[in-house]
């Protein structure tokens, strides 16, 4: 019985050795698989990080471009506002100048009308004076003729008396 026990023990040891060998192989395979899986995960992580860096770079560039556009737009808006304000001031000055010129023109027109009235009055006065002078001239001519006739009559009387 001792041999039988020994044989059974040997079989059990052999069987246990096979199990241990199998478990060691399986453990090594699992270690290899785990290492392979870890490497794949590392590669995936690196790829994701690279893609994220690219995306972040692209988004940063886009953000910078948008900020540049926003600054340019603000600058254009500022220039537009300045030009609009300047144009408004110029328009106000032109309106004021036009109002002043219109007032000056109205005043000049009023003065012109007054001068026309004065000229018409002076012309009327001149015509009346001219007519008066014509009448005075005619009166003077008649008086001169009368005096000439009286002188001739007086000379004729003086010649007859002499």
C-alpha cells in the first residue's frame, strides 16, 4: 500500500505541477496581454493628447483671429463714429453758415430795395426839379423876351425922343 500511496502521490504531484505550470503560463500570458493592453492604452492616450493639442491649437488660432477681427471691428467702429461726428459737425457748420449767409442776403436784399426806393425818390425829385427848371427856363425866356421887347420899345422911344 505504500507503493500505491506513493504512486498516487506522484500522480497528484505531477497533476499539481501541470496545474502550476499551466497557471504560470496563464499568468505570463495575462501579464503579456496586460502589458500589450497598457501599451495600446498609452498609444491611445498619446494620440488623444496629440489630437487635443492640435484641436486646442486650432481653436486658439481661431480665437486669436476672432479677437483680431473684433479689435479691427472696434477700430473701424471708432473711426466710423469719429467720421460721423466730424461729418455731423461739418453739416452743422454748413447749416449755420448757410443760415448766416441767408440772413446776410436778406439784409442785402432789404438794403437793395431801400436803395431802389431812394433811387426812385431821387429820380422823381430830379424829374420834378427838371420840370421846375424847365418851367423856370421857359418863364425866364418869356421874361427875357418881354424885357427885350421893352428894351426895344424903350430904345425906339429914346430914338424918337432924341
